[in-house]
């Protein structure tokens, strides 16, 4: 029978050890036999804690226990988002194709090809979203007998990931770490992003909410980054000072520009934060960016849009600082609208392919803070896995898709976008 977790009391930040305070009735020999594996457990704990007599341990004394020798059970990560067939597990004799609902275990190496969306849900309800081109290894994925939450270490070998740890981890709980070859980020409960470019070996840690401790790979002291802050890390493993992240680019104006086609192209311009060095842009054909194109970097905060029709095209934009930190993203949908009533309108598509039992919630936000619900209902993807809303006017919209990963696990996608309809399609 698996023992109930005992909350360890952390008194230091060295994650190689779990710290335990001796309670009345504890004997070191019995404690080690119950929680440490290996015949040399007692000798090892005695040596680490420099004890003269392991049979005499004072109540209240805090002892160090080697984390790698604590008894544990394996944990898993479930594939909760997958919109393509090209995601593979590496490391074996040959790559293994990943499927939705598959359980991954400690040691798994995952590569996401360009244009794919891939997400994992962990045992503690934390989620990891891998962006196109990312490669990770689930270096540690286990639950030991002294800490209630899974001990998690993810190694980002290439690309960018977004991590959401919704359940705050208190002192004495297991660590959640994301490492790159040059950086380490440790969290308790937060939303954050980590990036690593294998070519130039720069790393970035960017916090959306909560608090993250970030440091260079060989540094002993971490820098604390709060919400809307980030820490860049150089290829040498040296972390730079904490920076405030740039604000999301905001739609400024549009204008028509000459085109080789009969219809003029549209120049879309953005207002950007003064820290902005470049602007990242990702294009997709549907609200949830299910089949997004590769990210491009713009030196100017503008983009020329060609071949627009009445079906909205989606653009996700973010500002990038000179040190490589990304600010929060903003989503825009654009089309050449058709007139219905007094408004220019577009058609908006949700791609639900690959999702099981999806429930779609879609609403339009009013200027006064209210909202008009356009849909809140299940979608039968066996009949049609594309939900298209026709005649949608310009405005700001929020959406949520809830779906089943397995009989016991549900997941959701959420977002918000501004729809901009240009004249010219009537």
C-alpha cells in the first residue's frame, strides 16, 4: 500500500535534498527503512547529516534526505492537445508517433514539428503547451512518499513552451523546474514561458502570473521574476537583470497599398511598447491557431495582408525586447467584410478536428463591460468538426473550448481576439 504523503519542512533551497523535522516517536532506523530505498540508506543519511550516533536523534532536529533516494511511484503526463500526426517520441530504436490521450512517462523526449499544436496535462493539473518546433524531455516525473505533488523537471532542448501551474506549491512540497542548457526556472504556482534557441543558446524566462525563480545554469542565486517580468540568460549561463516585459502590440490603423492583384493589399500597423526591438507574428486560419504557420519576426510593427476574403484570418503578435524576452501575445482577426445592416461582417472558423466531445463557448464583449453569448453548446464533430460563425461584426470576442481527453481527464482551450473587418468585399 502506498504511504500517505508526509509534508516535508523545507528550510533550504538545495533541491538535491528533502528536509524533514524529527517528530516524537520517530526513530531514524525505522524512518529510513520506510522512506529510503537501498540497503545503505541508514549509512547514507547518517553521513549526509554528520551524525555521531544515528540511534540518538533529537526531536525537532531537521535532517537532510537525498531526494534521488526517496521512495516514489511513477507519475505520467497525458497528451491533452494534438492537432497533427507528426509529433514523435525520440530516444528509442526508432521514433514513436504520439497520439491524443497517450500517457508519457519519465525520460520521454518529444519533438513537435512545424505547424503543430501539442499539449500535456500533468497529474497535478499543470499543463505544458509546446509551440511549433519545440523539443522537450520529461527528465523527472514522479511522486515521492514525502511530498504531495509530483516532482517535475522538464528540459527544454529547443523552442518555446508555455507552462501553467494552477495549484500553488507550498514550502515542503516537491519542486517544479524547467531547465534549458543555459538556465533553470523553478516555480510554485504560476503561468510562465520558457524559450531556448539551440543555435545561439540564449534562454528566456517570462512570467505571466505568479512568481518564478530563474538563474543561469551554473549560478547559485536565483532572480525572482513576478508577473509581467522576465529574465534573459546568456549562452554562457549568466542571467541578466530582471526586466519588465513589453506590452502587447495594439492595432493602430490600416491603409490600402498597391498590389499586383485587382484588389489592393492591406497594410496593418501596430502601436508598440518603447522596449520593442522586434515583433513576432504567427498566422492561422482559425480562432484556436490549430494549424498555425511558423513564427516570423518583423523589424517594423506592420504587416501587409494579401488575398483577404470574407473568412477571417488570425494573427497573433507579441513584442520582443533586445535581450530576446517576449511580452504577452494579442490575437487579431482580419477580413474584407461584407455589409449586413450597418456593419461590415466576417465569417469566423473554429477548427475542432481531433477534439473529443467539444463544448464551444463564444461571446462578444460590449463596450460597457457586458457580454452577448453567441453560443454555449456541445458540437457533434462526427457530423462536422468545423464550426463557422457567419456575419460576425467587428469587435472583441472571448471563447472557450472544453473537451474530453479520456474518460477521467478533461481539458480546455481559451482565448480572446479583436475582429477587424475592412471594406471591399461587397
